[in-house]
């Protein structure tokens, strides 16, 4: 006496395995949206959607002489490159120049980079998630 079809059971097992794998990949994906505090405590940025991409604006600066940069967009056109990273453009408020930008999220940390010469020379800044 047989209560189940082996092929049907095998198909059901594969379907469940695929669903679990897909859920695991989604859970591994990190989001960049939110408020980030520069690791040295000098500034905060808010990363939020702007159109189909992400942008990052300065929302707080420790230095009184740099307060003019509050509200300035320092990351723009950031589009997802993979599960935990985005590429676009980064503005350096200190020199006013725009560079190739990259953001990588790892847990509660964000690494941002602005590069020239195809990534040959980069400046990297580290951030921690803030409230």
C-alpha cells in the first residue's frame, strides 16, 4: 500500500529547498537606508531613496565651521551593485569634486569610497548605524 508518489514528494522537497534558499538570500541582503554616524564622530548622513537610486545628505556636523555643508548631497545616483553594495557618485565637500562612489553595508557598518582613475586612488570613510 503506497500513500504518496515519490516523484511528487521529490518535487515538493525541491520546491521547499528553493524557497528556503531564496529566503536566506533575501535575509543576507543589507540595506543602506537610514542614518549613519561617521566612525570618528565628525558627521552624520541620511541615506534615502531619490528616484530609482539612493542619495546621502549631510544632516549633522560636529565642526561649527563646516555647518554650511549640512543639507549637502554627498552621495547620489547610488544603484545596487549586489546584495550589500551600491555604486554611483560621491561628492567631497572639502574640495567640491565629484568622484566614482561605492557604498558597502556589513551589519551595522557602512564603508563609503570615492575613487578616481578607475578605482586606482580611493578615499574610504567608515560609518556606524545611528538613531
